[in-house]
């Protein structure tokens, strides 16, 4: 998932969030990457493995100004 940074001015100003599961253990990690260079910013260790498949989230754009354009 891509999360734009506050005050973003470029397309890659933000963060990529991805989950990596360990198939040999019941564990997973949430990786937070800098979208511009894919440098790891943080790792969150999850207590359980995330099952395979496509996962996603929807974040409503309630603050978008749709009158401009």
C-alpha cells in the first residue's frame, strides 16, 4: 500500500507498506519503505503469519477538493 507523506510534492513522496510472511514459522513482518528509494524505515514484527492472497485497504479521500479541475 502507498501512503503519501504530509506535504508531498512528488509522486514518490511517501511510504510503501508491505507484509512479508515466513512460510516456515507462524510469523510475519510489516515493512515500511521510503517510496523514493525503497530504503527500509521500520519493521514491525507481527505475532502471526499473514495468509497468502491479495490484501488491501481502502482509505476514503474525504479531504479532496473535487471542485478544482
